[in-house]
C-alpha cells in the first residue's frame, strides 16, 4: 500500500474524534512513536494496523485510497493554472501541499471557486448595466456548484440511495410492476392526477403542477422514461425533507444552485429507485458491465444505465468506478459525473483526438479508446451517440 497520503488521513481521523496520539496508539496497540511516524509518512501503514484502524473508527479500508487526493491535486492544480493569479507552481509542490495539508488545500480550492463565482456575477451585472439590460450574459457557476457537490461525494449519496432502494423493495413486495406501483403510490398516497398526453408541445415531455397535483407525461416517452419521471416526482413528494437537508449541506451560493441541486437529487433518487443498488450491482457484475446488455435487460436508455453506473460507490459493495460525460458535437459538456479520481476541468477545451468526436460520424456505433488524461492515469473511454427528442420542462420547487 502506498504511504503517500495515508499519514494525513490517519491524522484527520484522530483529530475528528478528538484523540491524542497516545490514546489512539493505545487503542491500536502500537507505540506513540510508531503512530507519529505513520502520521508523518515516515513509516507505511501495515495491513495489521489498517485493520485495527478500520475497526476502531468504523471506516471502510477504501477511505485510505488515493482517489480523493488525486481529485484534490487536480483541483488545486487547476487553481494554479488560473491566468489571473499569474503564478508558476511545480506539480510536485501541489501534490506535496495536498499530502501535508489537505484541509488547507481544500480551503484554497473553495476560495478560488467563490472568487470565480463573484467575478462572473460582477461581469454579468456590469454587462446589464452598460448594455440594453437584456442580461444576455449567462453564468454557469450554479451548474458547477452542483456538479462539485456530487463530485466531492464521489457521486454517491448513501441516505438517498438506500431510501430509494427500500421504497422500491417495499412497493414490489408482491412482485408488482414498478410502473404500476409508482402510479398507485402517486395517486393513492399523494393524491396526484396522472395524465398522459400527446399535445404537450414539441419541447415538453413532462410537467407537474403542484397547485392541482397534476402530473402530465408525454406519450412520446418510452415506458422506462415515464417510470423515471414518476420516480423523480415521488422523490419530491415523499422525501422532500431529506432532499432539503442534503441541499443545505451543500452551502450553495444562489437560489438557482439550490433549485438545480434539488432537481439533481430528485433525478438521483429516480435512478436509484428504478435501478436499486444491490440488485443492479449484482446484475452489472454478472453482465460484466455491458451497458447495452444492461439497457436491454432493464428496458432503460443507454444514457440512464451509464449514469447509474457512475454512482456505484456504496462502501463494501463498490462497482467498477465509472465516469460519465455527455458532450455535444461542439464539445460542450452538458453532464459530468465521476466516481473515479478523474477531475473534469471547469475551464478550457477538450482534446480534438478524444473519441467522443469521432462517434458523431458513426451514429449508434460504440467506439473504445485508451487515453492518458492530465492526472497521469490511463482511462478507457467508451463512446456512442444517443438521440434525444426534447428536453423536459419542470416546475420550480
């Protein structure tokens, strides 16, 4: 096991629990001097000591994985590359700072993020003041805030995931069809009227009116898509308080960020309800993570399966760590999710050699590429095109 980042993590655990080195050393049945050497990366963490630590603190052994540090290194590296700062920092210095002072490194990243948000807001306000006031300048920071919220949690939200899984199990106790059970729960428990229509408009696939408790769903949606929309609405109605608590933990800086976060959490719940963790994990393992086969088995879109795979990070039952990206022909990323240490840069363009762009010339064909990314690791990218009729319209919640 690498000792690179272990010392700071052991020290973090000890400080969080309020233990002295002597007290923790006694619990781990090692000498205080040995523990001191571990915390300062002079000695590596042995398997025996690792097992004692996981027992004492109740953490998973993967807590000591370097993935989180890799992410933080990439984030801090991006800060140093900001042209406005005009600094030149060697990458090894960045890694050393994260290793020795992870809390300080995280504070620098968060401070820089707030600086970018403030700068963007000031630029937008200035543009409105000195133009026709149309407010044409768009601010993407709320999307970045929400993306980082999921990113910092390795794209896995345990409370929400298990709540969705337990609800699905409860609804299907009698082996009922999930679509029928969701419809029944929405109508009988929450008094929602569900109307399936063909005249919602070209750009509207579903719409919920909280005043009349009416959920309108386009008949153009597949059965799997209709189930997903119903599950998302059920998330708001049945687990609204939990969603609000999770949003509050994000400490978002704007109302738009709050709204986007609530939508993201509702969609997360929907995916976890339609594809409950333990069962989906077992099937994915059995199918060797064949996305097309999983899509066919569950009658769910390729994109939904890929997105769910990027959330499979439950402690003690982790799946293969996937990153999920949705990109258009122009290179704009409309969705970025990662369960790996890979960090998607929030600035700059993407590489023209990325196989994503080749897929547009080969619609429906799956292309595979092994590529080394800026973090120095090799990743296997599986890319294919998907077709979308229209984007959903939802009411603000």
